[in-house]
């Protein structure tokens, strides 16, 4: 477990560096509205792109089961179908970019200065939509067939390019916030092109590809899996979107402080997701190989190692949180607000680790309906809690609602865990 999970963790930790670089550059501009604009745009793109994260999750589960069954042809079929969906959806996003940006940013709120900053960032980054969605598929395929070192190399290259492009466009060409978005877009396109060269999706006979792409039963299964994961991801993004919108109502400084803290939470999430992704791969492969006896061994190892890493994250944030916040922004008002709410980020890894692991188990087993139903219940609890507690405790209430969300996900999925091994 640990030998598979460690490279995935490193690859995952490279992913939030994209938003971390954006946050750091914006956080050192002349006013909090720049960081607030990047934060709101980040929520928009998280909602927009991660609504399609089912492409990564479904691809990993399907490919892992095919890999466990030693069926290379089936693995390639899953890859091609997912790439077709990703590139088509990405093209639609680019075509509809104007209403998507205007409606999304208007809904998220914020001051006029924040809106202008967010619009500049979003208008540059949205051109990466086909590549961003395609990268989900490439990553899912690589994880499903356990080529984790290649996925790590891709993520590292993505972030190096992002850093270089962003710094060049902002500080050399003086593109401002638009340069931050453009730098991220450039990095995503380069990573996608390189990823396609690695997985070589068209390396099988064209007649076989065309016939299998149009296979009705396989397409229906793919859409059923994708539909449930899409709804699950969409509901999770609704929670984070509500969190950002409600934080914006507390003022630009609170909005920016929450953005800084969510970056810390995001790093933790990607780290724990490394174990979740390893769990998806291993659970999928043991089910595909019909080795049910190994199922509980995988689950126990996943919870043990991920729990230790969660404790490490909490310790790091407790000891080094203020220093990290100071590195991310030089705005004193934002720093003070972020430090006030830092304790929530310190305890979240411990309280949320089980929900990440259970996600991995259910995705690997392709029990996507249970994932969807769990998220319906958890979202309802989060929205109700956030609405009530914000009235009583302001931004503290929002962070308490986030804790409720993570606990609800754990409980609702945990009750269904025994059914996977029983089938």
C-alpha cells in the first residue's frame, strides 16, 4: 500500500501547487481584492472542472478492474471513451465561456474590485478547459494501471511550467491577474499533450476502436458510473461554493483569509487523496481479479497509513500554520483573519481522513450509487448547518459546518462498507 500510495501522494500534492502559486502571486499584489478575485475564480474553476472529476475517478475504477483481469484491450477502450467525453465537454465550456464566467462570478458575489480581478483571471484560464478535463482522464488511466511514477513526473512538470509561465507573464510582461490565469492554462495544455504522448490512446487498430467506442452496453455503463460520480462531485462543489459565497458576504479580508486556509486544506486533501487513489486502484484490481479475500487487507492498510499522515498534517499546521500564512500573503488584515480561523484547518485532517478513504473504496468497487446518496445526505446537513451557524457565529459557523460535512460523509459511507465485501 505505502509503496503505491507514496508516489501518488507526491503527485497529488503537486496538483494544489497550481492554486498555491496563483494565491502566492496574487497575495503579494497591492490590495486584497486581487487575492479575493483569484480565490473566487478558483472556486468557479473548481466547480466547473471538478464537476468533471468523475472522468478521473470512473477511469481509475474501470481501468483498475480491467488491469486486475489482465485485459489490456479493455483498458484502452475505457481510455478512449473517457477522452472523447473530456474533449467534447471541454470544447463546450470554451464556447460558452462568457455566460459561464458572468453567471458564475455574479453568483459568488464579492465587491466590484474583486469581480473585475476574478473576471480577468477566469477569461484567461478558461481556454484550458479541454486540456484540464483531458488531464483527469490521463491521470485516471495511469493510476488505474499503477503507472504512478509517470503520473508523478507529469504533475511535477505541470507545476514547474505553471510557475515559470505565471511569473513570466505577471512580472515580465505585466499581465497582472490575467497572467496568473494564462500561466495555469499554458501549463495544463502542455501537460495534456505530453500525457497523450505517454498513454498513446490510438495505438490499437482503428476498426476495433470505432466498433468498441459505439458499443451500447459499455457506453451505458460508463454513463451510469459517470452520472453518479458527477452528482457526488457536483454536490461537494456546491458545499465549497456555498462556503466561498458565504465567506464573501463577511468582507474582502475574510474572503481572502478563507482562500488562504482553503489552500492549506486543499494540500491536505490532495495528500490524503493519494491514499484514496491507491485504495481505488487496489480495491479495483482485487475485485477485477476476484480476490475478495484481499479486500479487507487493502482497506485496513489504507486507514492505518492515511490516519498517520492525517496526524502529521495536523501537527504541521499547528506548528507552522502562521509561517505558511505569512508566506502566502503580506496583507496584515488577511493574515490576522487567517490565523484566527487556523484551528479549524488544524483539526480537519483528523476528522476528514475517513471520508477520503471511503471514497476510494467505493470508487474502486464502482459502488457509485452509494457515493451519490451519501453526498446528498451530507450536503443537506452542511447547508442547513452553515445557514444556521453563520447567523449565530459568522465565519466560525461556516468552518463548523465544514466539519459537519466531513463527519457526515464518513458516517453515511461507513454504514455501507460491509456490503461491498459481501457481494
